């Protein structure tokens, strides 16, 4: 079985290459940003000023128990940190303790809503 060999390109440190049906897209960024993209290799999800909706989508890639955002008002909350990709419970605890988010564990999914304002 042979492999097709295309042109060879050397990329400087920090470059991020994404291959798709349309070709290869190369984004030049910092080494730190490139390391964030590779954090999955060590079993972690690195969040850097990430919208909750994107963080939830990333956690859902690694877990059978799915997170569901039922309240659109919380989808744009920005969060950061390094969390184990398979530890949904720890992620939910962080959300409930540090953000205006309430979680309802329904067995195979956890529904996230905003906490009602307390006056």
C-alpha cells in the first residue's frame, strides 16, 4: 500500500496546521497557543478565555455523559483552566462554584442553566 507524497513544508514553532478536504490551513501563532491545541494528548482540556458553549462541546467529545446548555444566557460565559477531559463532574463543580450556573444531573446528561438572581 503506497502513500501519496505531496510538497514538504517546514513550519516554525507555534504553527498550527489543520488538514481538510480543501487542503491544509496553516495558522501562525505562539508556542503557548499551539501547546493548548495539543493538551488533549495528555488527557486534559486547556481552556483559555473560552466560551462555555465551546467548552461544553469539547467535554462532550470525550464523555458518554453529555452536557447540555438549556439556558442560552450562559452559553457565552468565558472560562479558563486546565481540566481532565474525562472528569465532567469536576468541570460541573467549577461551573457551579465559580459561575452563575446551575447543573441538573439527569443520569446520561447534565443540564446547565443560569442561577436565578438572589436579591
